[in-house]
C-alpha cells in the first residue's frame, strides 16, 4: 500500500428516519479543518431512502462532494447493508481519512468496516489534528480518553489507509451554513450481496421521552442526587426556562428513574458543550466530568465544599441548591424583564 | 446449543488514580475484575443454558493472571474455559485482538458468540464487531434481550431513541449491555469446585491465524503518547448566604455576556 494513493477526508453522514443527524454536520466542520491542512477535499457519504434531496445541505455545511446512495434497502440502518455500500465507496475512492459519529450506528458500522478494510480505527476521539513531523511530512493524530476518562491517549495509524476515527456527538463544532455553496453531488447505485444478509428488522419502538436533544442546548441546568426528586427538578426547570435552556442530569438520577436516559450527561450518556452549564447537587465523578467539562462556563452549586465538581467549575457556590436555585430563577426573571 | 462468551480481565477503572507527580496511572492496589458488560454476556449465556440447554465456553486473551476471571466464570456456571496466552499476542490493538479471538473461535464449534459491548479500560467497543467480520458472521450490538424462535434468534437492540427487534438467521455475534443482564453471584460450591477445574491454555500455534497479523506487528494503530487529562485551573469558590451567592452568579453571567 502506498499512502500517497489515498486522498481526501470522508465523512459518514448519518441519518435517522430521513433526518441528517447533527453529528454529521459537526464532523464536516472538523473534516474541513483537516482537509484544508493538507490541501484535500471533504467528501460526505449519505445513505438512505428518499434522502437525495438533502445532499445540498451537506455541501452548505462544508462538503466539496457528496456521494449519495438512495434506495429502499438503506431506509433503516442495518449492519451488513450499510457495510457493503460504504465499503465499496471507500474502496472505489481511496480516502485518506474517514470519520464517523460515535453513535450506536457509527460504533456498529465503523469497526465492521475497519476489519473488512484491514485498517485501524480510533474510538471516541476528542481531538483530531494534522501534525507536522520532524521530517516535514504530515501525520494524522487522534486523541481519545481511555480507562474511564482517567487517561488520554494520542493514537496514530502510520501504515494503513484509510485512517479512521469515531467522534462523539457534541464534541466538534459545526460551521455556519453557507447557502448556495457549490459542490458536486454524485449518485452511487448499490449492489447487494444478499447471501451475506442474515439480519432482518422486525420492529422499531421509539422510546419517546419527547424531550429535546440536550447536546443542542446553549444552556443546561443539570441536576444530581442532591436534587432529590421530581419536585427538585421542577425548580431546575424554572431556572432553565428563564435562561432559555434545558434540564439535564447525572446518571444517579437516571438510574433512580427520576430522569430519562436521554437527559444523562457523561461517559455513558451524552457529551455536551453548552455556553453555560449549571451543575446542581452533582458531585463531579470523572464519568460525569467527561461529558461536560468542555462547556463554555460552568457554575457548580454543591453543599460539600470539597466536591470534585468544583475542580472544573469556573464559579463554585458552596450552599444549598434548594434555596439558591429558586432565588436565582426569580432574580434572573427580574433581570431579563429590565 | 454451543455458546462462546468472550470475557476480558480489566482494572476496576472506578478505583484508578493518577500519580500527580509522574502523571501515570497508579495500578497498584487496583483490583482486576471481569469486565462488567462481559459478565452480563455470561449471564445471558447461562440463562439460555437454563432455558434451552447449552454448553457455555468462556474465552479470554490475556496474561496468565487472567486465569482468575475464568475461574470466576466457572463458579457462575460456565462449562469450559480457554485462556489464549502467548507473547505473540502482546501489544494488540482491537484489530489484532479481534483477529486472535476469531482465530481461536474458528477452530471451535458454536451456535452463538457473545461479547460485551465495551471493555472499561480500552473503552473502544470495537472488538465484538471486528471479530464478527473476521468470522464472516452477522452481528447485533447493544443487545438487551435475546431468545430463540425455531432456528432463528430474536434480539432486542437499544439505540439512542429507539428499541429495535431484529431476527437473526444462523450463528452470530451479539454484544451486550451489562445493565440488561444483572449477573448472578458465584455459588459457594461453584467457587470450591472452580479451582480444581481445568483451564485450557492455548498459544498462537494452537489457533487458526496468520502470525503476521497478531500482536503489535498486526496492529495498524499505535499509541503515540498517553498522558493524564489536563486539569483546568479551578475557578473561584464562594461560600456565603444564598442571596449573596445569587448576586455573584448574576454578576458573573453578565460579565461573560451569557445574559
Ligand atoms: C462505567 C461507569 C460509567 C458511568 N457513566 C456516568 C455518566 O455517563 N454520567 C454520570 O453522571 N455518571 C456516570 N457514572 C456514575 C458516576 O460514577 C457517579 O456515581 C454519578 O455521576 C454520581 O451522581 P451524582 O453526582 O448525582 O450523585 P452523588 O455522587 O451522590 O452526589 C450528590 C451531590 O449532591 C450534593 N448535595 C446533596 N444535597 C445537596 C443540596 N441540598 N444542595 C447542594 N448540593 C447537595 C452532595 O454534596 C453530593 O456532592 C458512571 C459510573 C461508571 C462506573
Ligand atoms: C490508552 C489506550 C488507547 C487505545 N485506543 C485504541 C484505539 O483507539 N483503537 C484500537 O484499535 N485499539 C486501541 N487500544 C488497544 C485496545 O485497548 C486493545 O486492543 C484491547 O485489547 C481491546 O480493546 P478494548 O479494551 O477497547 O475492548 P472493547 O472493544 O471495548 O471490548 C469489547 C468486548 O470484546 C471482548 N474482548 C475485548 N478484549 C478481549 C480479550 N482480550 N479477551 C477476550 N475478550 C475480549 C469482550 O467481550 C469485550 O467486552 C488502546 C489501548 C490503550 C492502552
């Protein structure tokens, strides 16, 4: 293999129920950086059914080219069908780098492809960069947490192509859309090796908590065990409403059934980067910090002055959240009215 | 029915501390455990054994000390245990790890292979799907339930906003979530007996692999460097009345142009 034959940064543009997922746009933002650093193109791969009409949105968000596979077999994600199509797109086009969202789809698809392509895959990257080596050549470096977030590791994939990584939703920044941006949209007509298809989708039930995606929120008011119960979360909701934000939670409150899993922040929940994160009654376990420490401004309210959450807080308030949160909501309501 | 469960020995990462001076992991005194998702996988296998009758084999790739989790698996109810151990396996990334496991499994009989979704140390969740591909088997990941229906398997898979029910034909690889299969305790008789049982030691020669694809040599990814997470400088801490705290928060949010 000669790595010079491999060019361009590819993004797997994940869609669900015909909706392109935010993580696809976030990956395009990062792919743009990486491609510009080495004079390459950004190419998005879009798979689905009745999805072609949305390809231009990927161009507006940074893609130079979109390869679209649009057929009934690709309506819902299924491992083998998607692997066959993306595999062929990669083999035909020889990308240098391929990025996937670290979602239940990306984390199922990317390793399957890595083994089929016999190449390396780096999981859950929080930083991706093109670095210059001493000899002037360029190297793709992927940094990720391991050991439950206790250690960071920078991984390289020197001798195999493409170099592949998954990135969790909420970690990279999307670009501002550029309406009318020019790009090429190519159609790919898939052929399936049906003998290999052994899994059939019988049914999909939505979990339906009806809540908005917390990783999209600009302000999050987040509650932990110190919030105690549903009534406590109502106080947090009032504060979130005043700030135009949403409520999220630690795992403790999800495990106890008070909050839905979709609202969980952290290693086994969502990664969030709001402009403001207000942590109320959250101790700050490393698995929780892993999901929120990159937030723009962090306020922590906790009655234990040694709580680890204070080590990442920009402003730490030692006190009782049940007194402070309602007072703050009221005070801000006045402030906003002025 | 023959079921193979892949289990990994991992340090209990909730107990890991960082040496503040050297910036390295302190591993001493950190207990080694069976990876939680793998314990869930073994629980699923044992439930299927009870329901349908099955032989449950556990397999791990690791150093000789990994023997301990295999004995734990015996004590929970596993029938057979294999320890893949050889210096040639050392330094493997997920591609080489999954390749070695697949190489061992290829020499065995099976109807179903179960792995954990994710190991809590490497944290990649890649070994299960990669192994399935090496074996040319279908996979379902994030599994929360599985039952037989005729010669098919009906599997529930969890995703961010939905639960899917899938039908799988023939042997396959499932990767499971610990939370869906709270594991049983080891039985006292099982513990006593586990130490007398035979753990089969397999080296690279015993399995069906191309040695060039094992270990460090067979690993496309390399750890370029590792470091403890940079701690950010702690901000300001305030202790006082609720009213004062509220004033301070409002002032700061204005300064930062958040409100
Ligand atoms: C593999 C693994 C993955 C995990 N993933 C996640 C994850 O994704 N997200 C996550 O959050 N956790 C995760 N956890 C769990 C994590 O380790 C902690 O157990 C959890 O975050 C604790 O939640 P908490 O801070 O709400 O509760 P606690 O740790 O119990 O903290 C409650 C805090 O509230 C404070 N408090 C109590 N009353 C008041 C009051 N009246 N006013 C102010 N403060 C008060 C207390 O001082 C305390 O600090 C994971 C654990 C493991 C092992
Ligand atoms: C800091 C650090 C970062 C790393 N990053 C990467 C990376 O990004 N990409 C990469 O390819 N490698 C990486 N590696 C190497 C990787 O951790 C090892 O290959 C490891 O042996 C398997 O990966 P995992 O722990 O992530 O397992 P996972 O893929 O999370 O494990 C999933 C399941 O596979 C089974 N399984 C895994 N390992 C074994 C085993 N030895 N025996 C039996 N069953 C097993 C278990 O059922 C387990 O639950 C990294 C290693 C370190 C130290």
